[in-house]
C-alpha cells in the first residue's frame, strides 16, 4: 500500500500524513481495540483507505516566517525523514565557540507532537561543527534556532597566523581572516534537519523496588565492545 497524502500540494512538498488523519487513525484504532486486541492488517488498511477517499483531509504543519528571507522547510528527497533547517543569516563560529543559528521560522506544532532538531551527517563527517540535538515543544511558538559548537582544536596553533574562514563544505570563503579552524555558516546553508515525531507522555509512580531483569543495573560498557 502506498503513502497517503493530505492533498496534492502536500504530496509535492513531501508531507505524507495530516494531523487530522492521525487523530482519525488513533480514534479508529481505539474502536478496533474494544473489539479485538490485535487489529488485523485488513482492518488497518480499511481505516487508511476509508480516510484516503474522504473529503475531510486538511493540510500539514503550519509554518510562520519570522524573517522575510527565511526558507520554508522541505524534504530533499522522497522518503527522507528529516526536512531542511536553513540559516537565515551569516554566523562566524571561532574555535571553541557555541552559537545559535537562527532559521527565521516558527512552527504551530499540534499537541502530541514535537520537532526534533538533528545534525546533518555530511557536516558532522566533514567538519568540526557539531549540531546539538534539540526539541521544539508543541507549546513553543517562537523562532526555532540551531545550537552549533565549533569543536576544532589544535594544540600547536598559537593563533598568530590567520586564515579565511571555512564554509560547511570546508572551502575558504569571505574576505576576513580568523584563527585557523574558524567556520562561516552562510545565509542559506542547510545547517540541520528537523524531524516531526509523536510524543508519548506518562504518569510517574514512585516505588521501592523495580521489576527484575537479566541486565539489572549493569551499564556503561558492561557488555564489552565485541
């Protein structure tokens, strides 16, 4: 069974399921659960097909531009989990610095979901820039930023010789000179990716004893490396 899109525009933009759709699936799953603990594949498909043919579908995630030059998020490839988060301004990050990279975007995240901010693999592999994992809660309506560390360190470099900053492709850019290992994140750079994900909440109960398991309290490499 193929992916189901909220509408043709969502299909072109890469959004696959509307939130209204997810709520309908959850409600129908609860109805099925009252009848049968384990719904069959046929039952699940019937829910999906019924919704696909309905006229009640709505659009995807609502986004507001805080900055006029902000780039609306999109998926680079069909089937990608993460959508691009793009820098809205130039930012210099020298050795050992941590900077907040603005995206110029705010999101209207529905209750029960979050946006996870994650690194892009190419930047992590090819540079010393480290995008910190982040969570954008449903209740937050402000601008989304990306926290980036410059993890470059050279004990032999005294900083007396300066160089042009490197871009996220490691190529020298700009006209100014900085200590070696300085990066320039340019306006328009795809600096991170966002993941729209459901959130599971729970209640907490204090107990005197936890249930037993084979592992118990063993951790921190207790199983070895091979």
